[in-house]
C-alpha cells in the first residue's frame, strides 16, 4: 500500500498533548499524521501522578495506552521520525523528516514539549525526574515528611521554600554559593526552621537516580531524600520559531486561549506553550487544540465550498 503523504492535520510530537489532540481529530473524522521522535521530557520519571484514573502509572504505560486507543481511529497515522523542516505553502504546510520524506497538511499542531537543561553538578542529570524534581504536585507526596532540599537562590529560593515546606518541615535550602535572599526573606525562612546551606555543591551521590548525599566542595555532606529545583529549558523543536511563531519572554510558544499561534493555521499545545507541566494539563490542552482545529476546518469549508 502506498504511504499517504497528504493530511488535513499534521501533529509534531506524539506524547500526551499530541495523542490527545489526535483523538479529538480522529473522532472528528479528520486525516491526521502524528510525527513523533520518541523523546519525551519525562523519560526518566518512574511514575506519573495527579492524573485521574492513571495515578501512579509510568509515563511509558500512559503513552502506550494512549497510542493504542488513538490508532483505533482509522484516519490517524503515527510515524516514528524527526521533523527537521516546516514551511508555509499557498494552501497549508509542508513538513520534511530527517529521512527526507515530505508530508503536507492544512493545519499543523506543535505538541513538541521542551528540553530541560541539566545543571553542571555531577550526579544531577542521573537524578532528574527521579529524586530531583521541579513539581511537588507531581512528586511531593511520595517524599512527604522526609528530609527534603531546595536548590535555588534569591526570590526563586524563597518561593520554592515556601511551597516545599508544606510537604515537609525537615527542609534545607541549598543556595550553591553565597545567598542572595533579601533579609526579610531569610528571616521568614529561618522562622520556619529551614536550614540554609551556602557552600557550593561538588556532586550528588546517588544510587540509580536516588539521592544519597549532597556533597559540598569543602567535603561536608548532607543526606536528603529528594531535591526540588527549577532548571532552564529550551524548546525541544525549533520549527515553530522558524515558521515565525512568537515566543514569550520566558521561552514558551505564545498562543491564545484556543491554542492558536500568531501564524494562521499553526497551533501549539502542551509543555512547549505553558509553564503548567503536568500530564493531565497536556492531555486537556491537546483535546482543546484538536477540537478548535476541527472547528477551524469546518468554518473554512463553509467559507470556501
């Protein structure tokens, strides 16, 4: 059978937002192609939480179930490939994969996520998503009431300490160098009996991603169960920017409430366009994006019969 190359909707990214959008579109009888490189940002996370009916499942299990259900809709196709170029045409868009295959679609949805940038501390990357996390709603309950750490400084440290202190009263703030907290912030932190460690960190001792000790450059150590921090990120895919999509000052793809970008026909959903990083949020965003892409296609069919 000849592989189809022309679709109504091209979805770049086949994780939660992409699959959810595809389901909404498949149920709307739209011809959809999902192009997925298979590199989700939560690939190291052992479990996913705060997603009703799937609490505690592994990210891979949720994705596998989602893909199986999405592919029940015969108008949806999934390919494992990396999209390397995208361009606007007179009618729709053309996307080319790394292998040189070209696909066209009337609309395009970027559900490409983001790529976290690891801190240059030995052991940090191995623990990321396992016992080093950015979100207590996703990972806090499992380490509640244990010795926890916050790795941050200044205003970010103050806000993160206030949040994580709710999950554990045994908390240490690691500023990884001289504290830049304002005096009133430091006073409030100390009133909550939160320790402040200003010594620079040498490494994080761990066993398969599970923290054993924070090792400082002076040789001292501190034993904790988990560490919460925020790391820089970059877009996992540069194609939205190459198409001319506007980015926010924080590095997200700018969209309106319907997940439309500033480029007509281009949508974005999931972690690439919001700081609210959760499986449930990505699924909801995908469903909404898929529904409004379908509505736009319907509107256009009435304008151009």
